[in-house]
């Protein structure tokens, strides 16, 4: 049983943060051969039971759960930082152009490898990703993920209308391809499949109905899409579905709201929509760097808390501007101060961190599996260096409590903080070891 002694950060089931300045983390294989947390707590309380083990003492380091990214697009790696007036022109001028290249399996695999390198380098150990509309893009990502041991959930993008040649698929074939991909990849090791209609405007009624039927037949797969990101997009959906009460209600009509359904953005919702998320068990993927970059608006944290639906943080690469969870948490802090029904809402550092770990895992339906270091959780964890840069070292050395330590990391941290990314007990490939 490997044992690690260092400062520890993890979360109680109610998402309250636990900090042990001198802690011990012990891992062991479960009945399926996956390394999981055996014990976690203070060194003083655990040394009698586990002190006889070989202990790796990581002085000055913080062990924390691997980050969970609720929404991003691996085919958009080369789209990050592309200038545009807003969401729809950005899709037309940059995104669809890049995604058309994923019909080539060699290109898809090369981008998949780079994408996974970036996730690991930034400490993301679980991610829910869109692929392109080409099955080859799905195979490339899952093959590369399987070799590394990341927990990746992904799916072929469904888009049979209002999209250019090269990315537009065909209704029946797209649904047949989706089912074949589910049967090949879902539940294989740490891989999961997500039925992936891009968004309502690019999916015909027949395609949405087919996606809903697949969601009914395969209840343990995920569903992912976009909703209520941009006002022009919402107006387009209203023109296409004039009888629908709202954009989100279109997905409900086709059976696409249920547990394990993740909808990116959820900015321009009303309380009826928020209650629909809550009552169906669907969740919002909050994407603050993307929303700020594209000028889409602000996620209303106060309303989400009032109504009580699930949500968590996401990078939304490549509309999002960084793979870094630190940058995403910092942007979420900005959003929490603006555009709220409760003005001046201030999210605490521990709340921000929970949104990108245990809270995001709960939104995925993977509470107690990933995103935390409680006993039984898969041993995905990070070795963080709070002194990774001179300014960060100066700031964290002066921290007098957990909030000050975490906020220093959120504001000043980046990939240099992540010394080691451990995936189910195994060191991440290609990462520097302390």
C-alpha cells in the first residue's frame, strides 16, 4: 500500500473542505485492480495503523484531488485564442474549419495526444469532452486515453443540419455510429461514452429524437450539449422551435434531461429552467473563461444555489482560454462578483476548488469515485508546490489560514504548481517528478 505524507486537501460529502497541514494518504488496489484511497487524515491519527508502511514524505507539498473538467472540446485545441465577434461567427470562421480536419485519423490521434498531455500537465484527471462529428475522432481520443489511464468521457458530435460540408453528418448514420461507439467504448476501463448533440440549431428533430431514444436505452451513458449560452443562439432556437417554452425545454421534449446529462453554459435561464435541471438531475457546466472571452454573459450562481440544481466548473477549451483549473477558478470568482441576482456574491476559495473537484464529480454522477480523496475514491491526486514561483512562494508563506492559501494558488497558480499528476495510483506520463 503506497503512503504519502504531506499537507492534504479533500472534501466532506457536503463539499466542506478538510485541510490537514501534516496528513497521510494511503492507497491500495480495489477488487477491480484500480488503486483507490485506503485511508486519509492527519499523520498523528493514522501513524499507528500505517506508520510501518514505506512512506514517501513530500515536504512542503500539498496533496489534492485531481481536477474534474465538466466540458471541453478536444478538436478545438488549435482554436484557442481565435478572435471573433461572438459565438456564432466564432463557430463559422474557426471551429468548424478545424473540426473538419478530424476525418483524418492521424490528425485526430496527434491532437488527442497533445490534448491529453495538456490535461495531465494542468492536473485534470477526469474530463467530459466533445469529439468532432467523425467516429475517427472518438476512436483516437479513447485509444490514447486508455493507454494513459485517464478517466475520459466523450462522444461523437451529432450535427445533421445548419453546418458546413465536412462536419455535417447524416441523421441515421450518425445514430448508428453513436450506438456502435457506445458498445465499443462505454465502461471499458475508465472510459465512458456521452451522447453528444452539439446544440439544438445543428440537430434535426429526427436526430434529437434518436439521441433521446439512445439515452433511454443506455441509461448509464452520459448526455452532453450546450444551452442558453448566447442571446443570438437563443433567438435561433426560438425560431426553430416556436412552441417550446424555452431552449432547455427542447431537450426535455426529446428525453435528453436526466441524471448524467451535462449542459454547458446555462447562462440565460429562468427559475423554471433551473428547476427543470434540478428535478431531472441534469447539471450545468459553468465555463467562465469562455463566457467572458465570447461576451456571452454571466452564470448566475446565486440563482443556481437558490433553486438547487447541480453544477461544476469547466474550461470549455477552445472557447475557453486556458486548460488551467487555476485560471478557470479565477474567472469564476470574477463571475461571482458580477451579473448576479444577489449583487456582490463572493465565492470562497474552498467553494471554487470544490466546483472543480468533488462538486463537478457529483454533477457527473461520480461522487465518491473521482474528484476527492475520501476512502474508496480512485487514487487520482496531485502533488502541488505552493512555492512554484517566487511570488507564489512569498504569498503562500504568509498565508494564515486555508482560504488565504487556496486563494493565493487560484490567483497566482498555473501548470508550474502541478509537480505530479497521479492517475489511479500511477504517475502521469511525461510529467516531471519531484
